[in-house]
């Protein structure tokens, strides 16, 4: 069992995004000081993308060696490259296109019409192979320093929705064919991959997320029935939220 989720409240979405940005820059700097290359898993959604945009205004970001950051995504809509529906597109527009990154260290999930064509199962396999190629010897995926996760109003994280079927043993990336939230076809990390990260951060704002966060954080440890309550970092688990999103927490 990983670290118990710790809620950290901020007054409003703007201060929340700025705080997440500052925390992300610090985590990257700490990772680079400790082992050289930082491994970061990005998320989409309104507050996730706003947090990435806020990194550009974070004074300490100038101290980061952005060429020594590996960027990954825990889920993606299986849409054509450049689609506004893709998390990658939002991340590039908000942050990545404005940084001196190493393009070879940006790892978007496959797009529809790309190397795997319209075969989403092949796309999942391709991303699993990309994870394994970047992993330490004998591992199936890198040692992630931070995994950021948006929280849906139904408590989903990545593209793991309430009632999701257990993945095949050893799976790291799975195709999702029937997402209850459009678009229906997606790619997603499994829980095992998410929970391998040193730190897992749930990021959420607004009263529309309050019920989902209560279902995730209020039950006894290990007993939540929504995916947001099933994730945890190996060393630290944070729910970075605003007061409106925290409205139903006990």
C-alpha cells in the first residue's frame, strides 16, 4: 500500500494552478539533483492544463534543465495528432512549445492515423513498448517521479472509469473502447503503472468535483470504489484542490 492521500486546499483555481506549478518545478529540480533525469507524467483537463501554463510564470522554472525531463501521459484520447481533444495538444500549447525541451524526451501516446493506424490495440502495445524501452533493466516502465492526475466528476482518473474491468496480468497500457465520456476510444495506464510513481497528485477544482473527491478520500484507506480513491504514490500522495472541490470532504 502506498502513501495515504493528503488533501492540500487552495482558495481558488488561480492560486491552485500557481501552487501546482511551483510544486511541479520543485519536484523536477529535486529529481534532477538526485538522479539527473526527471520522469514526469502529465495530465489534461482544465486545471491540469492551467497548471502547466502557470509553470511559465513560475520564477524557479528557469533553474530547471528542461532538456533533462522525460514527459509522459497516463491517458489520451485516440484522436488524430493535433486534435484539440488530445491531452498532448493542450500540454504543448500551454507549456511544452515554450520550453527548451529535448523533443526525443516527449512521449505522447499514439494518435489515430499514426504508426498504428486506427488499431487502438496496436497503439496500446506500441506505447507499452515505448515505456519498456525507457525503463531500467528488467522493469516494464520508468521510475516516475511525479504522476499528475485530473479527477472527473464521476471519480475517474486517467481513462479508468468507475467499474472498469481489471486489465490482463502484466498490462501497462490498455485500450479503452467504451468511455462514458466522449470520445469513447482512449488509451490509459493501468493502476499498477500509476501507483508506481514516487508521488501521485490528484488535481481538481470546482464544486462539480466535490462528490467525486468525497467518494475517493472519505472512505477508509483502500475501500474507495472510485478510481480516484485507488491511486497513491509510493512515497507521497497529494490531493491538490480548491475549497469548492473540497466542499464534501470530512
